[in-house]
C-alpha cells in the first residue's frame, strides 16, 4: 500500500478530517489531499515522522512496504536522511544556555523510550525507520540537554544525548559517512563525561576508534581503543557485566585495527584478552547495546583474519561457531558477520560460497548489505570472478542493489 493511502487509513481511524489533520500538521488541506491520492510525494523523512506524531502511530506503520522515496525503497539511509542528520549535528543550541533561560523540552521519560527504540531499530538493521526518527531525536535530545542543564536531571539528559550521538555515529559509518561518524562519536565523548558515566564515555571512544579505522587512520584507532581499555582494566576493582562488555568491545576494536596494520601478534593478544573477558561475563549479553560475549569474540576472530587476508583461518573459525548462538545475535550483527565470511570465501577463491554468504546476509538484514559500500564491492568482486552466468539469486540481488552483472 502506498504511503499516502496509509496516511489516509490512519487519519480515518483517528476520526480526523483532512482539514483538522492539515492544521495539526502545519500544512494545507490541499497538500494532505494530494499526498493521500499519491499526486504529491513526501520527500523528507522529518515530515513522515511529524505525520506519525500527529496520527499517534509508529512510523513503521507508515513506511513498511512503501516504495515511495526517490530510490524506490526505504531500505537505505539515503543522502536525504544523511543531510538531515548532518543538519541536526550542525546545531549548537546548547550555547544558548549561557545567554538566556532554556526553553521547555520533552519529558525525559518519553525521550528515554525513544532512545531505547532507536537502539533496537539499529540492531534490527531497520535503517529506513532510523533515518526517519534520528534527526528529530537528535534535536529533541539536544533541546533536553540544554533545558535540564541546571537541574537534578542534567546527567540523565546528557546520558540520553550521548547515546543518540553514538547511534548516529554507527549508522553514518554504515553508509560511508566516516567524517560525520567521527564528529558524532567525538560529541558523545564530551556529553558522556558530563553524564558522569565512565562506561558510556569509554564506549564513545570505541565509536571514535571505529570511525578512525574506517577513515584509514589505523594507528590512532588502535591507540584510542587500547588506551581506554587499559584504563578500564586498571581503574575498577570489581568488574561487572557492563564493565566487561565495554572493555571487551574496546579490545575487539583494537584487534581489528591491529589486523589492518598487519600487527598479528598484537591482534592475537587483544583477542585473547577479549576472550577472557567474555568467559568471565559468561555469555553474549547486550549490556550497553554491545552484544559482547564469546560468540561476538569468535565473529571478530573471523573479521580480523579477513583483514589480515587469511581467508582459510576465517573460514575454519566460522565453521566452528555455534549456529544457535549466532542466531541469537541481532540481525545487524549476523548480517555483518556473513559479509565478512563472504569476503573470506573470495580470498580463498570460492565464489559460489561467497555468493551464498551474501544471500545469507541479505536474508538476515537486507538493509545491512544493500546500504554498505563494502557489500557492493564484495558483490562486484563475486560477479567479476564468477565463470559463466552467475546464479539467478545472485543476479537478482545484484539487480536490486544496482551492481552491474
């Protein structure tokens, strides 16, 4: 069902006339009528979010199955969404607290629910939904951080804003916006420090390391992860779940940087220490939205081997991973892992298996593989090195992703 018809359906369910709906939305009745009839296209994600807010429905109910956007799909965090996120990051409204009394902001309870939903959306790889909500969520969190700056709720507001910056950093890195990802992660460090949460600030450093690694800044990426991990290891007497998870993720990210730098012995040491932390934790647990645990360590063993160009080790490690444990991880993490395995199979020259892993990644989380430039590169490599006509499913995936056969 086109998005206009979905809007009309939910407006009817809310017993709201076009005129009333238009007034609440700040649009003309003619605009609403044209949208509902499909004559006019909604070309801004923020407008979709405003419509959902007026109709009091989840944005997913408006977007699911819609193919109205310019690219013909809502699977992507496309340039329009990136520009809206960029605009939200360019705001410096927090400075106003030094010059005038802050305006009112949304209740923190509502903001907390929205942040939790954004994390879940990211881990489910629903980047289209995240694209709609993230710009407004950034603005709301920034406003709350300013409004509650001199109150007892200041640290809570800062904590929520710090999380939103980290979600934005991770999402932007997916689509190759590495500089912007670095900016969002760096913002999170400062805000998380104001929140008084050492682990959230450490996890923000992890995001900085990820952005630096994506930018090819391997040495500073390795240093920031290892330095913060060392401080966590020496600064806490009693290690708990959240501490172990953040500490472990810093080590894993450091291992990826070491592999990229060709420092195999450093990579192995970091993976070993991360494995010890995962065993102490006792399972794959989503503390601080990290999904850290023994299975995630194995997935990073695969990924780091791929970075070293050692496809055989990566494939052998993959074959030893428990499938039930792997399937318990969020779709985003599983799809990313299958992409790593596809790269491993290209390194050993098995294009058939590489193609199967790309399809497996697409089944786990279509947006994860269709949005990422790296996935397009791997698929192009598979097509180029496949003898004869590629299998029909691979050819179909290539067509959907816009990759030439």
